């Protein structure tokens, strides 16, 4: 994965527009800080320095505080009264439960899709898989996870349930850092597994679609624990600059 220049992104996101509406300022702060939280630009458990962050973003304290509170409500940050905002911790059980939730949501969507999906919709997803093609060694794990998320959101959309899709997007964002790590060992098999899921839906076989979706998503608690250990290593020690793997906090 290419190293991302987070500071540059921050300054680009907060341009010289000083007349933007308050809600726009909140949304922009929310988007940038959410990205930082997803990638653990803040270290696990680290207290967020609001003054320094406001200065870096070029944002006033009020929209910054609103953005931080929104991210607390979505579980990307935590808040302690009298102490302030903190980056979320690495919690193996929590990540495991998020994977369980994702599996439950997506397997249910796959079953419903067998009944509701049109042939044209399935053909569109097939075209997407054809266009993205087999694994390209030069493609970053960030890109692979983004493509993977797009496929799964397409399948979820077939269930015609906007609330399920919103929950899935939140879950995907909260586990994205660990998915970057996991994708490094799964990149060769992901495309074929996607096609197998789509084939089961096209065959209108809800049992098979359910089974294939669950098998595709499943991660054991020990695998998640191993990914968390690797995540700590990358954040605190840095990862080799080999063009793969999530950006570490120290490299931003």
C-alpha cells in the first residue's frame, strides 16, 4: 500500500474557504477525522488534543467538537467526562463481534437477494467483477478492500433495505484497518469467492448463498487477535516500506 500523506490530505480538505456554512464545516471536519480514526492516525487509547487538531484543520472549536461527538456516537472515538476524546482501543472481542454482525447482515442480504434481485442487477455486478479482474500484484490492499466493499454493498443493495446498508457501511469502516491486514493473505481468493456467491444468488439458492457468504466473511477470534498484534506492530514500530500494508501512524 502506498504511504498516505495524511497531513497533506488534511490541508487539502480544509482549503481557504472561510465563508462556508457551519454545517459544512462540521461535515468536513467529520470526514477528515473519521479517516484519521479509521487508519489509526491517532494511536489506540491516545487522548486527542483538540487545540492542536483544530489548528491543523484550520477549524474552529465548535464544529470540531460537533464532529468529534458524532464520531463518538458512531464508535470511532470514545469520550471520558473531564478528560476529553480518545482514539478507540484495539479490542479483539469487539472486532470479532463486528465480523459476526457483518456476517449476519450479509448472509441475510444474500438470501433475500435470491428472491428480489433482477437479472439485470446481477449482470451489472458480474460486469463489475469482470472489469476489476483478477488480482493485480501492483494493486494496493487499500484498493482491494475498497473493491471488496463495493461488491458487498452491491449485494446488500439487492436486499432493498437501506438501514441494513447503513449498518454495513459503519461496520466496514470500523474494521477497515484490520481488513487491510487480513487482505494481504486473502487477495488471491477474494475474486473467486465473490463469483461463487453471485452464482448462488443467480441460481436462486438461498441456502447456498448464505453458506458461501458466511464462509467468505468468517474470521476466528485467534485470527483477529493475530491481526491486532500486527496492527500494534505497524502503528508503534512501523511496517516495511514494501508497497503493501496499511499506513502506520508513525509514517503520517
